[in-house]
C-alpha cells in the first residue's frame, strides 16, 4: 500500500526548459582565442602520437624482419 505523503514525479516540459536555460546562463564559455589554442594543442598531440606510433611500428617491423 502506497504512503499518502509520497510525491509523484510529474514531468513538466516548461519547468525543464526553464531550468536548462538557467543552467546555460551559468556556463563560462571559452573565448575565440582559447578555442584556437585548444585546437592547436589537440592537433599537435595528434601529430606527436602519429609520429611516435609510426616510429614504434618501424622499430618493431625492423626487429621482426631480422628475426624472420
């Protein structure tokens, strides 16, 4: 038997969108310069990772060719 003081969770689209709008206003958005800097860091790390993995591949390929 359900208790009489248990609240029902009712969905309210209006209340949801008002709370979303309120939370979006609290967000600190990055500046254009910040986004550019972060993009450059990501691209640099991708290039570094590609070069590092390529070098490891070349090293292991050479080792396995010597063993075969």
